[in-house]
């Protein structure tokens, strides 16, 4: 067995902010510490166009505590990346400056191709021998990373996220039947504009997708494979139970449970649009990919990301 190398990856998403400290041992990222805090940054940006002083303060305090934990556990290097919220917030530059002053760690705001490349690396660990698609359902957007066995890949970005869709449509807990139908209509509208794709094997990543999979397969299952019946169950359960009840039944964060009806609607729309029969949910993703990248390429990790041929937007 080779000697473990330890690093820390932090990502700033629309729904939550995550820390993963992991050891890379024989090509496998073994978690040492995995933390998340739901800050709801995407909802704040949707309402005001910016994070604002209060949200920036919450974010800086959370990340400063994460970096302290990483240093206490002797994780080196440490990398912080921002995705959808920092691509859109009017005060993103100010937030990045405040984070760097508080932590001593720069923030890399990723474009969708870079985000997709890291997610692909996190899920697969490297080259693949089959065609596959990774669906990353975030709070503010959804990315479909299409990877081919010949090494080519590209990212399709959709302006469709569980937090954004919830804020647009849902007023009640649980949502009314009319709101459940409106979630699906809006998801269908956006997904229908996406390009035609041949997806191959489909893997769903992200906290929302994994939450949908927990509802679809039950809390006691190991591997999370969602079929058409499971998708229908997730839509029905998330649309009829209160968020606190969903959280209790399926081990979800209560704030995450609040956006599950939208998450289930997005999964259902994607499955219908691309005739997906089975989706495997994975807990691997961007943070594992970032650990691999920074340990492999050191300070040059961002320059050396495998880039897709081009980004396509739906």
C-alpha cells in the first residue's frame, strides 16, 4: 500500500457549503472529515442579486472554521472553489476577498466546464472505458457532464436548480398539488430546450440527487439505483410529506428536505427527456475530484483540468 497523501477541498454551492478532508491511498479518496452547512446562498442571490453583508459574514465564518479544521488535521494543500452562486452574485469579488483575508486561502470561481471536469474526475477517478453521463443537480443549476470512452467530454449547463425552482414555484409545506404540477411543468420547460444527447450509463451526484435517491430506495439500502418506479415514489413522497417528516424518515437535513419536491421534479424531467431507465446515485463528486486534482498537479491543478470540447447551454 502506498503512503497516504492528505488534502482538503471546500466548495461553495447554492444550497450548501462543504468541506472534505481526504487521504488519497492507492488511487482512492478515503474521507477523514466530511462536513456541510446549508447556507442557502442561491436563494439570497435570486432575491437580491447579491449575497449581502449578512450572508457574506455567514460564509466567511463557515469557511474560516473549515480551514481551521483542515489545518488541525494537517491537510495540505487546501483548496476552495465556488460554483453557481459565485458565478452570479454581484458581490462575488468582495466575498472572495473577504474569504481570502480570513483564511489565507484563495477562492477559485469555476466555470461550468471546470466544475464538470472536477466532478467527472471525482466520480470516475480517471480515464473511463465506457460512455457515461454525470448529472449534477445543484441549488441554482444542473450540469450534465457527457463523457465518452474515447476521452472526449463536454458539459451541458441548465439554468435549473432545486433551490431556484423551489423559490419560483413552492409556497407551502408540503407543496399543494398545483405546486407539484407546476414544478414539473417548469422543469420540463427548461429541460426540453436542452440538446438531444445519447447519455449511456447515468450517474447522479450532489446532495439533492442523493436525497431523491434516499426517498426512492429507502433509508436502509446500500447502493442507490433509481428506476422509473423509484422516481415516481420520490415525486409522490416529497410532494405529500412535510419537510420535517421527510427529514425524519430519510435522514435528510430539514433545509435540504424542503427542496426535495423540486429535486424530484428535475430528476423526473431529465429521465423523461432522455429516456433514462436507471440512475445510479453517487456520493462522490466535485470535492473528491478537487482532492485528486490538487494532489496530482499542485498549484497548477486548474490549468491542467481536462477540458470538454465546448460548453453547451440549454
